[in-house]
C-alpha cells in the first residue's frame, strides 16, 4: 500500500499563502492612508455651492467687461510710511462709489479677507490690517454705487489680479 504523507500545516505557514495575501494587505493599508489624507487635507479651493457659482458666471463676465469699457485700472501697493495698503485708480471714480477688496489665499480659504476701503479721494483708497500680508494672494476689487432705495448694492464693475508679496511691492489691476 502506498501511503502519501498529507501536509497539515496551516495556510499562514505556507509561503504561497503569504504570496497571495500580501498584495491585498498592502492595498488595504495604502487605500486607508489615501482616504484618510483626502478627508483630513481636503481641498479648500473647491466651492460648495458650485451650481449657484455656475449660474453667476455670465454676471461676472458682464461686470468685468464694464470695468474694461470704463477704462478702470488701479495700482495696489503697500505704503511703508503710513503702514497701510493703498489702491490708486488711474481715473477718478464717482464720489458715491463703494470699493470692496477681496484677498483670496490660493491654498488656505481660512486666510481669505474682505475689506471695505476708505477713500482719501476719488482716486485714492486704503485699508489697514493687523497682520501684514505675505506670500501670494489673488486680488479682486469691486465697485458698488450706493443705493439708498434698496439694502443690496449691485456690483457695477470688477478688476482683479494677483500679487506675491515676497517678490513684489505693487501690482496693476485691470
């Protein structure tokens, strides 16, 4: 009689078992790390109300075209003597124009800031901030006309640009 010896070792003591299981285990841990990092370090640049933003695209083009048609150009700079940021327009604006500046950080939405600028004249506006600006920023300047009949003021024109404070002192917005 021919007796065969039966191998009775469990699978985890066999090399072929680990050859099959090792890639699956590695893939599980890599996926867990990638999903965890995607949740923790989510992209702040993506807007939550994308549908509403998409509907407003035509309005944005209109107000930017209004700025081009009116020839609105401004220089954004930092005045070291008075320790404030300034916006100098090439042409005088209407006296009742309200100027709003939006500073958007390209990577960290929690650093974004909005300022209603004070006017020293119809071409010179400024604002002060406690913390100095550094690195790179997107700038958006919007002009509103004060409307006493309604509580909402409509944007009449918009100019934009970007500045890197580590290498530039001023930038022209148009």
